[in-house]
C-alpha cells in the first residue's frame, strides 16, 4: 500500500510538472522510473505473496522464504 501511495504521489508531481519531467536530463524522470520499478517489485505486491503462500500451504508445503515476502 505504501509503495502504491508513493507511486501515485510521484505521478501527481510528474503530471503537474509536465512532459519535460520525463526528459532524460531531468532528475524527476529518474525518480519516476525508480519509484515505478520499486513499487512493482514482488516484495511490495502483497497479493502476489499471499497467492504464493496459499498455493504452497494448499500442497502441504511450508514456504521456505523470507518472512518479508
């Protein structure tokens, strides 16, 4: 949820700044790209993690992964 809120906040900043915010020379482009990549990482997607955990437990397998995921 936090990652999604951060992504939405950066999207609002970029929208307010205009298309030049996505130019290669603009620092905001780097911020936008980094936030989007990070917010789509598996560790921030709780739905994906919940599905994996349920599927493993359904098969009687205890997940052998970090508690963060």
